[in-house]
C-alpha cells in the first residue's frame, strides 16, 4: 500500500470515529437528558420524603430538568431499593433512603434482594443531630442513672420502637446489656403510636425524633433523660448518653438519609449529581428544611462514603451482639 492510500484510509477512519467521540462528549455535557426521578422507599409525608422533595427541587433548578419524587413504600424499604437497583444506570433514577434499609435490613430481612455495598454508589448524606431518650412519668426518672435504677428494680421495662433493628430497638438492647436489666421491646408502625403509649404510661419509655417526642415531653407524661447523639438546642439541659457514662460505638452513630444511584452509573454522571446534592446544602429552602428536621449536612461524596462505611461496621457488630435475626 502506498503512503498516499494509507493517509486516505487513516483520514476515513478518523471521520468514522468522530461521531462516537462526539456522542460520548455530548453525553457528559448534556446530562441529564430527561426528567430525573427520586425513589423514596417510604410513604409520602414523612421526613425522608421531605428531604427528597427539598433536594429534588434544588436539583431541578440546578440541572435544568424536572425532578419527580416517587414513593415506593413497603417491606421496610426493600421495594424502593430494589426499584433503583434494577433501574438503568444512567443517573436519571436516584434512591433516597434511610440507614435502616441499608444497614439493619441486612440482618432483619431474610434473603435481602439487594446488596447495599455492591448495588449502589452513594452520593450525599444528611445525618440527624440527636434524638431524645424519654422515660415515662411513672418511672420517676430524671436522668440516665435514675432510669437504670428503676429498670433494675422492676422485672423488665417495656420499651417502644418502630421496627426490628431501629435505633430505639438497638438503644434499649444495648443499654440492657451494659447496665444489667431486662427489657421487652414493643414494636410500632411509627413514632406517633409509640409516643401515645408512652403518654398513656403503658410503656416505660422510648426514643425517637425531637419533633415526634415534643408533645409527650411538653405534657410531662414523659421526661427526656438523655440525648442519643449531640445535645439539642430545644433541650439544652439534657446531657447526652455518652456524657452520662454510656460507652460503645453505637452511641456515636447517627441515623442518616442517603442519596444513591445504581453502582454502574458512569463516574462523570455520579460526580455531577454528587456535587449538585452537596451544593444543595447552601440553598435557603434546603437549609430551612434541615433546621426544621434538626438534621445536618449534606456530607460530600468522600465524607458520605466514609460515614457509611464506619456506621455500617459499628451497627452490624451491635446487631450481631444483641442477637437480632430475621423475623
């Protein structure tokens, strides 16, 4: 083949390759190319749903595409997580879920149909500040030591929780092991029913969100004896569990809400979404929502993944220690 012919063939190959190169470049710069949906594995109206909608509104304004929140509740978050796992890995489907569906479900759900480590890439995360640990009025407890003294006197304490492996469930099991008393956990479908029974004195106590526990504390039917997490501005005189002597990795964990995409999503798309979600933390509407819910963040991509790894290791160890098994 003469040199001239070789040059002509090379030029032709370059022309043929050009559309492919342009397509790849365009894909990087034009994402998103259609509406984005955020799948929330819990019903509308809850805190996770509120987080998804607030951040989704910012994404729509930032990325120039509409964002739709879809609530796919059921099976402790499993249905929504599977929905995102099976979605096209193109960045147009985002998961917004909480720690229990990504960590506790590994222990409480038999044959979990998704792998939180392998099936998702985590983009950003908000975390709770702290939640009140509340003793019913009948216990007479005003702090952690007094509640422990009460718990040791009675045959067992009846404690409210909202799901196997949920934070209040793990809390009382951890406390019982550390301080040497017996506890029976009563599971509810949500916080509201649990706090109603604390107020009615049919439970010895429970723990949960500041907003959920506010009414029972305000009426005096329950008293905040400690804070799980960081101190709360709304309860400035109530010390944390750790400040009152509770020891263990669990007390340093925080409930979180995480945004994720299928793990095969291209890195450039993942970065664009992660950066936008992190930037949402500067938006006045998002900041107001986080203040209302007493949550902090969002964490950036690196901190999100570091926090997820750390909390996963600690929580799985605690769940194994208390002997939690699938129902």
